C-alpha cells in the first residue's frame, strides 16, 4: 500500500476499507487507485478521513503524517492532495486564501463533537 501511515492508523483504530469506501462513496477499484497513489484524494475526502479517525481515536492527525509517501530510495515526499489549502501568512494577518486548512477543519470538527 502507498499510504503506510494512513493504513497503520486505520488498523490501530479498527477502520476497515469498507468503512472508508462507504464514507467516501467510492468503489473498490477507486479505493485501491487512491490507496496506491494512482489517483489523488480530494480535499473533501481527506477531511472525511480525518474526521473519522478523530471520532474513532479522539486524536488529531496531520495531513502530512497520514498522506506522506515513501519513495523506494527512502526519501520522503508529500503528495499534494487535489486542492491546496492556504493558511494565514506568518508575517501579516492577511489571509492568502479563503479555503480552510485540513487541520483547521479537524479543529472545527473537534469543537463540534465536544459540544
């Protein structure tokens, strides 16, 4: 499998491929295409996976950790996931984009579940 950290966290939290397929509303072939890196996950799919992992483990996982890709020579490379979410610029309060980062989305979900 391509996303080793994602697969490890799925196993630790007893999440089956069937759960992921139902959550993302995808077929078995699409599941394998995404998990092997042939097709990319959409940002909305990543957010759903992060929310599921949070519900199961009560832990917040970073996109970088779950979707890092190990290349055969041992160099790690992050694979971009569909859309890129921008955060606020560190030197100004000016927002670079109106999209919300996956980490911010998970934090919002955490607040919603704790209410």
